């Protein structure tokens, strides 16, 4: 396995071509925390994504995260560049914090009215109204009639998910012809299957290995079935627990083996179908992982903390990288990571088993290089590039 991280701007960096897939977390173009790199418009520029498309093989899948307010503009730019939009993944998490204006307070403030202090509260409580601040805060009562009329109103919802577009470079011919000729163009469904019961890990048993092929009646050791088909919903552990608490235990259906009519699926014949063994569990029967912890964010850094404000958990990036990983072959499987940030997508891809990973990063290049150098990939040959 090898990796290359290039210090440069995606608008003019030389990152080569022949890539089997793309995985990235571009700027959301929100000006987050006053960061200039998050307000440049680069993620909305079809010319940037056209450069990415030009570096891809026919059929190469692309996964790119976006912000809820700006995802549509990035997706349109990706489509305008020539990619086909295939799906939208949703990464749900339970620890988002609302950044909302208290309209009642704003009205009193504009009127110069002094509000009466009626107590104290703690941010995050469901029983109180906060301004989205952290820690303890003062509870006040509206001072004007207009403020009383607008008590309990705000300007934003609690953030609880981030969308991720799934796109694909145009195929050459049929899917079968494309994957045979170019070695890419399909999703690794078995590698992304979700374990049953309390096991939420993907099906492969050893890191870096492609999952074997299973039928619906085969098992992965013990009595566990091969796992559920990967969904376009991804959860963090808090969101999973909240979902399970609301739904309780659910049971999936079963089916005996036998001959079934297939008219509802566009046919008019009979097909022999294998048995399906039902299981039970909460509604969180999807892939889930914790949000990036401090240890995860700082992994590989020796002298400083990771200052990137939007680090994705490595378990999440590893899972996504595995979903778009082609089968083993004689030639290297190559992944492009535009907007590499502090390196989480690249590290996840190496752990997933990609043979060559090339990243491009302008602002956090040094952090990415240090994390990649120190990450648990000692068997790999490290490469660097600067533009």
C-alpha cells in the first residue's frame, strides 16, 4: 500500500489520473468558525469536479460530504461536471448543538428593554430554552408584549445529520462490460453488510481484506447471518441509542425457500428463492460509529492537537472507503481524496485496503502528512508530493 498527499489547490494541483473511486469531505462553504477556506466557493465550482471526473476511470464511484444548507449546490456542481447522481447517504448523529437566535430576547434587546432574571439553566436541557450557548446561562422573562408573543421562537433546528452524495462517472457500455474492462463501477455490498444482533461491524473479518461472496443463507461464524444489506443511513452511537429507545425491539420478516412468482419485479415467471432467517433488534440496525473523539482526531500527532474543525471519525471513513473498493486484482486499486483535510479519509481508505491513495490538501497538509506518517500503517511505503 502507498499514499501520496499533495500540498496544493484542487483548482490547479497535479494529481494524475486512473482512479477507481473518489472519497472526500469538501468545504461546506458556510464560513464555519470564520475559516476563509470554507467560503471560497471551490466546492460549488463545476470546473473542480470536472478535473476530478477527468482523473477517474469510467464507472468510478464518488462519495462527497456536504452541509445541509449547501449540499444542493455542491451536488449540482458535481452533476454539471458530468457525474451521474446515484444516491444520497445521511450520517445521523445525536450530539449536534443548536445555534439558534432567541427571537423574544432579540425583540427586547432591540427595544432596549431589560428582562427580569427568573433563574438559571444548563444548555442541552430539553425543558428550557437556550440561545445555543455552552454551559450555564441566565433564564429571563420577556419584558415587552411583542417579546412575550414570540417567546419560544428561534431561527434554527438542532443539527443532527450530514448528507453525502453518491455519484458515478459515466459508464462505458453495460455495468458488466464496464467493470470487466476498467475494474470499477460497482459497490462492495458484501463488504458493507451490517452484522446482526449486537454486532454492528461490517462483514469482513480482517482489516484490508475484501469480503467473500455470500448467499442469504450462509453465515459468518456462529449463528450470525451474513448481515444486512448496507443502507444509505449511517448513525453515530448516540443517535442509534435514541432511535432504539423510541422504537423498541423490531422483528424482520422471514421467508421459506421455494418457488416465487416474479411478476411484481417486471417478470412473469417463477424463480427459486433461498430462505431468509428473520432477526430482531432496534431500529439502529445500520452501520454506526462514534463521532470523532479527541484520541481519534489527534491520532498520529506528536506535538500539537488537530485543529481541523470538522474531522470525520476514522471508522466512518474506513466503512465508506470499503463500500467503493473494487475486488483484488493484479494492478493497484487507486483512490483519489480531494480536500484531504487532516487525513481522516486517507487513513480510513488505507485501513479499508486500498492499494494507492492520493490526497490533495491546501490548508491542513502538514497535519495530514504527520497523521498519515504516524498512523497504524507501518508496513506501507510513504510518498509525498508538493505543487
